């Protein structure tokens, strides 16, 4: 007896699931790179803030870190949109992001 969450076309789910897994892993990688960059910007900014001569440069690094903080939620939004396109079958033939 089939379970309730199984569909009539499991091969489609497997293909879609594979794309979803690839996309999720790519975004995880980008999240990690973004987090490292945030730390780098703030560490450099904090270090440069110790000296009066480099305070302006330090402020710029703090600004870069703040912008990076905005990028992570934007990446999550883009990931969700990307996954919705794949789940609904709207990913066009030129969309090779899952490969």
C-alpha cells in the first residue's frame, strides 16, 4: 500500500529532489563564504580602529561587514525563489543551476 506522501511519478520527485539538494548545498557554501567575509571585515575594521590614522578605513570595513550582513537574508530569499521555480517546473531549459 503506497504511503500518502508518495506521488504517481516518483522519478520526477527524485530528479527534483536531486536538483534541490544540489541547490541547497551550493547556497550553504555561499552562506559559509559570506559568514567568513563578515568576520574578516569586522576583524580588520576592529584592528584598524585602534589607531587614529586608520579610523576612516576601519569605518569602511565596518560598512562592508554590515553590507555582508544584509546579503545573507537576500541569499535565503533567492534560494527559496530558486527552489520554488524548480518545484513548480518553471525552471527554463537554459537554467542549468542544478548541474
